[in-house]
């Protein structure tokens, strides 16, 4: 899987604060919720609930896709999990808009495109070329 993060169309290094924030948001395992297909293994960020001053719900539930087959429901959940993971950008007023697009790549691939309009008016984009391969270890 390839991840391309850009700010106003210019590629960002993986070490850039925005690229790191996106990576943490999307690839830290958020705790499963009641009703998620987690088979009793709720996962979650190790510091979740440790300190009331820390934000709740760090990361995404994209890891849950590893237990699924690629169908319309998984595609919808990938969208919802991604959107949920990026909600903090809006809540903290770092961004004025967050858009998520999920695209099927044939029978065995799923791409995600994220577009975040920052408060400054600049646009942060992230293209995840095949999240399905990452979650399924392909």
C-alpha cells in the first residue's frame, strides 16, 4: 500500500506534522464498539481511559476490516471508520471540512482518499492506494 499526503498539491514528507497526524488517526487501532465484529478482542490504544485529560477514541476501527470480506457493507464501513477517525480535525477546529471517498479496486482492493480543508484555507489530501491489502496482510 502506498500513502501519498499532499498540502495544496505539494507532497509532504512522512515526518511532517500533518502526515504524522493522519497516520496516527488512521493507523492507530481505535477500541472496538459494542456490536463490532471483534470476537471479544476489542483492541484499542493502550492509553485509552488512562487519564481523563487525554482524548477518547484515538485512531480508527479500520483494523476491523481484516475480519471481513470485501463487499458493499465493508466499503461503507471503511468510509465510516475513516470519517470517524478524522472527526477530531473538526472538533479541535483544525479544519473546516473533512471529506472521505472510498473506491473499490476490482474484486480485492479498496482505496481511500481524504480531503481536509484546513482552517487556513489550505487543502490537505491523503491517498491510500489499497487499504484492503494493508488490513488483510496481502
